[in-house]
């Protein structure tokens, strides 16, 4: 295959999955860690992916009735001190600003000059500051529900940064809502998890388990945390989106009250929910192969990439390529015009073709003088493991694109769903089997285990030895009356999904 030895990703997924992931992210020009420890530069191709994700998810969020706003990056330390569980949960990850203004000392070096009257926390999440604003805006039951979302950056000081997955600074959306009753707040918590699940499965072609986090993995200050969990190609889990029922914990600390219809002053019930740029990493680890990215067509910046093959006189080929681009751009798929472009850069055609393969463009179309003479175009589908070149008639090529994109979106989801089914075990019943399943190589997890669990705190030690955690207690899972915990052998309380995780 042309150029494969030179342009394929090294190492392969089976050789070293973490390094393979980093290589794909680097070679596909998605993102890189640079400049500040753990901080991430999202390159134009990666940011184009994020913009499409953002657009689709923003539509889903607004369909629930939430509206977008923006709140400050810097949060007074005193705001966090009012909610003890919250500050305890984030204390080790907080970045703190204590001074403003720089002055040059006698040694010529710059030094912080003026100490702030109160330390400021660089936003790790915004429950406290948004709660303060809500407390000012809410007076009556008529002001509820109040549903706000913001798209912003977050800083959490990660001990072991990993590009896209755990970085010191990342992008996300965080939603915050206030309600008159617990029932309304719980309904909103569940509704937003449904939005995340639909987005992840329909847009990103990633199947998930949906359920509730165990108590020890709840969001700091929450009474319940709901989650969607996906399986990566190495069998490990990745938490993809969470939705939290905060009850009255934050409203009590922020004095977020309203007057009900009977004239009584009551505390609001609140929720929060968020999804981050780690979802770009989820797409990479779910769909990419040893040639680079494979992108679901709904979230790829260019769905079709035309590569002209020019020689002595490039004008006729470039003119034909632009005519094909215009025809394809007139096609509509998934509610929008097909995203198509012509790569007219002065690079070798083989280099350009492989660049777009590495970046995951669903369909690469090559067009040269010989193709024009023969009335064909040469196509490469990114979902073909062998990346075969197929000559198809030029007439009707634009119409064929729509079917290819649909097949690819469906195919990626079906492939990932098959992996999730095949690598989720529900027949493991003893600790010995549990240990054997999870005691493999650190870079290749066995997959998921769905089994009865006692919720006994002593089980955390056994799980910790194996690097395993309870990813969620899945919705709708039935527990037999005589079910025995897979770890203790005692009576089980719930069915849980166990996995190694990122």
C-alpha cells in the first residue's frame, strides 16, 4: 500500500495503547501538551472537531429550556469555604491567585508586587459563583426553574496529565439549574444525562452504559451523580458525561431561596452537569486505527477531501476538482450541506492523501488528468481497513457521497457496539474469576464486568489492588433475590459495572 510504512501510526494499538493514542493525536494534528505543564494546545483540526461537537450539544441543551451565559474565571476563596464538601473534593486540584501586578527587582527579575486582599481560585467548576448569582436573581417561585449553561475553560491541577484526557486546563460546558422541588431537579438531572447519551451515541457513534455513580465517586457536594461510561478499544472505561443532583446543599450555603405560592420562604433544589474536550479523546480511542483517526462524519470538519493530482498544467485538473467540490457541496446529509474541500497545496499527492487519511476524513477523492480522460474519480473510504482505492464513475459521484457518509456513521457505531457487547462479561460470579479477568497487562484491560455488588466499603481495597472501580450502577439492571457479591460472596445490593478506567 502506497506510503503505509512511512505514514502509519507507530507504535500500534496492540503494542502500546497509551503511546499509540498520543501518536494518533499528534500525527493527526489534533492537540498537544505545550508551554505550561499539563496545558493543552488544541490545533485547528482538533478545534474544528470540538466546534462541531459544541454545536450539536448546544442544540440539545437549549432544547431542554436552558440558555447560555458566562461567569467569571476567578472565584473568591470564601465562596468555596461556604460549601465544605465541595472545597474538600477540589482542594488538591485548585490553582490559586494571590498577587496582582509585576515589578522588576534590583536583580532585574520580575516579582509579584501586590498581594490580593483575598485569594482567588481559578475556576475548577462554577457551582459556587453561579449559585451566588442565582441567589440574587431568584425571589419567587415564578423565577423558577432557572436553567443556565456556560461554555468556558476550567483549570484543575492534574498530577499526571494526559493529552485530551486529563489536562491542567480544558474546555467544557457546565449547566446549572435551580428548581422549586426535589422532583423537578431530579427530573432535570435525568433529562440531561439523556441529552449526553443521545449526543454521544448519535453524533460520536460511541455506545455507552448509563447509570448512577456509587456514593464514593459522587461529585463533591452532590447527593447523586449520574454518568455515561464508554469502552475504549483497550477495554478500559472512559467517563463521558455526568449529571449531578445537588439537592439543597449549595442553595443552603448560598442562601438561594424563593417564596412559594403559599408565601413561605424555601430553599431551591439545584443540579449541575458537564461534558468536556475529553470527548475528542473518546472519539480517538473508540474509532481510530493504526493509520490514524477515523472520524464519525457528523463531527469531522471535512467529510470529503478532494486531492488533485497535477503535473505540467494544473489548471484543467484544478478546474475539474473545483467543479466536483461544488457538486458535492450542493448535497445535504444529516441536515446540513456536505463539508468538502479541495487540497490545492503544493505538496505531493501521496503526502496529501495520507495526511487526510491520518486526520480521519471519511472520504478522500483523488482526481488527475487520467481520471478526467476516463470519466472516473478514485475514492478511498476511511472505514476500509485496507484503504483500497476504488475508481467510480465521475457522473453520480456527488450523489454517492451521501450514502457513504450514512453508512460510515452507522458502521462506526455498530463496530463499537459489538466491541462493548463482546467485551462485557456478565457470567463472572467469583472473586477468583474477577481477579483473573482484571489481572492482565496494564495497557490492555479485559473489558467490563457486570455483576452483583454488596456496596461494602471493604471491596474498594480489592478493587484498588486490581486498578478497578465501579463505573456505574446501570439503569434497569435486575438483581436476583439471592444474588451474591462478586467480591465478598455475601448478599448483593445492586448490579454494578466494573472496569479499569482512564
